[in-house]
C-alpha cells in the first residue's frame, strides 16, 4: 500500500505500526488500564479537534487513508494542528478502526491522550476565578454517558471541578464523547469512595449538599453559599442512600410538579449549580 501524499498530511509522520497503536488503545479500554498507563482514547474528528484546542497532550493518532488524504480545510487544519503539538499520525485499516469504534462513524480518526494531571482540592479552591467555589461531586455513577453529561454541565455552569467517587469515570470513551471535550477543560479529582471524598471536603471547609428527590430542604430556601460548596449526586438509578446522606451536611430537593418522581441526574445538577451560582436574591 503506497504511503499517503505527504503534501496532504501537513508534514505529519505516517508510520505503518498501526497494530501496536490499536493494542495500546485496547490496553486503556478499562478503568484499570487508564490508571496504569495514564492514557485515554479520544474518539472522532470533533473530539480530537476539541482536545487539541483544550491543550490536551496527544501522544499519537490513527486515521483512515481517506482522512489522511482529504484536502478539505477542516481535515487539513487538524492534521496541521496535530503536527504542531508533536502528535504522530499513523494510517490504520478501516476494519481495525471499525472494530475499536464498534462500527460508529467518527470521522476516521482516534487519538491517545494523556490523562490530565489532577489538581489537589486545595489548588482548586485557591483559584481566584472559583470564588466562592462550586463543585459537582458524583458518587458511584456506573453509566459513563451520565458521567460525561455531568462534566459538560458542570463546565457550562462554571463549577470549579468535578469530583468523581467510586465507579464514576469521566475518562471512559463514552464519557469523553458525551462531555464534548469538557473533560479536558474542567479539572477532575478522583476519590476511592464517598467516605474519603466527604472527609477531604470537610477538612477543606467545603459545605456538602446531598441532592435527593424528596425530604430535603427545598432548593429555593437554601442560603446562597458564602464559601465553597459541593453538590453531591448519586447514581440516576439509586441516588444517595440515607447512609450516604449522613456523611454530608444537608439534603436538598428541587421542587417538582405533582406526579413526577425526579429530575434526570443531569437536569438536577444543572438546576442546582445554576441556582447556587446566582448570588443573593
């Protein structure tokens, strides 16, 4: 198979070692693999573009020949941008790419990115733009789509960071896709479990609000924060248990119309973060 025309690849290094690259992507398909290697997979044209713009460190990208030889301005610009950040781009057969993307059409390109360095809680709280800091804390989210949606919501609402406890994984490929690249812009800090996270927040002087669907303080009656506050969300299926809530400062409920059990987890997070960020009424 002849090499792609270098004039159309923006000066990128095109190498034939695609099998090793696919193996590297397979190795970080699990949470344990991501932790061991410090890498995650960024899937698709749009997300690779956003990762570059967010300053993510991209190690290597693999792409179809059609992408490598596409002369359109968008593809050419991305090839040039990848070259500019030192990301090697390698050709991969269509069947190999289809296998790792489960047949989804993502624009013919995937990349391996370094997991962003996690700040400490003290560093997040000390940032001037985050005063008073609002944090979104997610406990035991098994659905990576929900995790990614909450990252995007937290970022859009001006939260200072996402706190991920237990099985919550904002760097699962589906979470990255759903976040629309916000995962590379919003700092995230991981904790083994709620107990570890709540202890760290208490020590840092962060007020913790447990989002519950009923029997909490109505959100309009919650005083506006004059210091750091964390909105704590449980899984969409089970929420926070009474034992979970006992580790937090206060239960808060969003008033709803009769006959509705709860907001979706993403809608509830958006309402609470927005309301707490409005300032004094």
